[in-house]
C-alpha cells in the first residue's frame, strides 16, 4: 500500500540517466496527481528558491549573462511550447521588469518571448535565447535552441536537469530538478517562474522573500470550495473564454490550456481589450467567461475595462467568474461575476510581475482541476488514455519525424 501523499516532501527528481517520463498512473477519481502537485507548490517554492539563491550557482550565472546582454542592447528571447511557452511569457515579464527597474532594458523588443517553432524558423544571430522546457525533451524547443546556437546567439535553458537533451544543447542550465507527476503540468508551469524569480533577484542584487512567495502561493489554495462552486457553474457551458491584461496574460493563456487538456472544454484566450472588438457575437448563455486580474500596474485602467467586459458578457447571458486581487475585487460590482470569484492576496512587497504570476498560478490550476471534477474527466493523462487521442499524438509525432526539413 502506498503512503498518503505528503505535499511538503520533495518530489521525484529528474531521471538520471535522462528519460522521458511515462504516462501517469491511473486514478479512478480525485485526488488526481494534478491535485497533489498543486498542494506541493508552496513547498516547492521554498526549496527551489532557497537552492537557486546561491551566489555562485547557475541562477547567478544566468543573471550575469542577462545583465551583460541587456547592457549591450542585444535581444533576450525566452522560448517554449505549451505550458512552457506560457511560463516563458511569464519569465520574460519578470526579467523585463527587473531590468527596467535597474534602468536597463525597457521594451518587449529587447526582452520578449517567442513560441519555439517560430523561433526555430527565424532564430536570432545575436543576444541570448533562454529555453523553458520542464523535462528537457520537447523537440520544438530543442530545435529552437539549436537553431539559435548555430545562428550565433548564446543559449541557456531552464529545465529539470542538465543531462536532458535541452541541457546538452545549452551552454548554461538552471536546473529545477523536481518533476511533475501529472501530464496536466502545474509544476511545469510554476518551476520556471520560480527560477526566474531567483534569477531576477541576482539581476537586482537583492535577496528573495521566500516566505512571502510561498505564503502568496499557499493563499491561492485556501478556498477550494469557491473553486468548486465556480466550476459547477462553468462546467456546464459549451465553451469558455478567458480574458486578461498586462502581467496576467500568461496566466490567462495557461488557464485555457489547463481547461482544454484537463477538463476537455473548448476554450479560447483573448486579451482584455481584444475581447470587446468583434468577439461578443460568438458568446451567449452557453459561454463561460473568466477574467484574470491581479496585475497592480495601471490597475485603474484595467479595472475599468474589465468591468465593461464583464458587464457586456452578462448582458448576453454569459456566466462570468474572476481570479482577481483583493483590492481589485472590491472595485468590481458584485453582479458582474455571476459564477463567483477566486481572490488573490495583494503582495506589495513583491515585484508586480512576480506577485501577479505566482499569485494567480494556484487559483488557475485549482479552477481547472475542479472543472475536471465537475466534468468527470481525469486531467492527468491529458486524454491519452483514450486510444483515439493517443493515436492522434503518435500521428503528430510521426509526421514531425518524417519531415525532411
């Protein structure tokens, strides 16, 4: 008999020698592996941030490389696929804010994120490319890293182990070590964000408030009943829309992915302003909508637009919910979130991007996990326990392997 899951205990390390992880073991119902991984994340934050704070470790080395690249005015590009692409967007936001606060890089043209397949087709010939890949075996991400290296850019990776394929391509590797037990990756999203926090602290020359970050993340798991109530209202919708702005955009995209791969509800992400420009006619009482609003920068403008978007959605009968910072929630009318709200504490001691990205991470994951429960799906195998979807995955991989390019 296996022991009960202990969320405070370190997760399994990356295999040595490296190997791609097998499909998660089947569970007849919750708690899923995904459930356990969400519970483990605040504890993971303490371990990973504590380890990467070392002044002579790879996080410090990467920070030095980032700082030098920014001082030259050369581009810094973060890349990934799937959950790692969304983490790459967040990593870029965290690094850009750190450099901006230090009086260096200020634009998305200098520090930005590019999807790995696209980057492989048009790699930079200078600057620094940072690949984000949880296991280190994602073919498109590794192709992007190799293309950038061959074109003349410096290449780094944030991944579980330097022994992975990504680790062998990169000249500098920040290892996150602990592995996700679910294929509906949650650890795979949070780990690179935490690594970025450690790197940006080295860029700033400051320490990391580990307890503030772990506490913020733990608070995100404090109201599972609210997540369950929202999931009960949204789970019956035919499709979902997620809207966000600013530093909340990576979280919005990640929520869509988690819902589609874990609860199998067709979903789409829209930037907050974009949603109001032509997309409303496709919504109705069969639609669910979730706002993510935790970014404290230019909040009054974001709040005003968000209130309008929610009111518009309610006017056509759309069921609405929000993952929202506590101060922002107080400014939103009660009637614009018919399905409920998940509240994220304000974290003024943390940088704005860090507070938004790590504050929203567990609430979005918890909502997706509860949606899977409401729909009667198992999120862990991302439907690859169904022969049709396993065959679909294999067909895509076979086609990629046969591509002569």
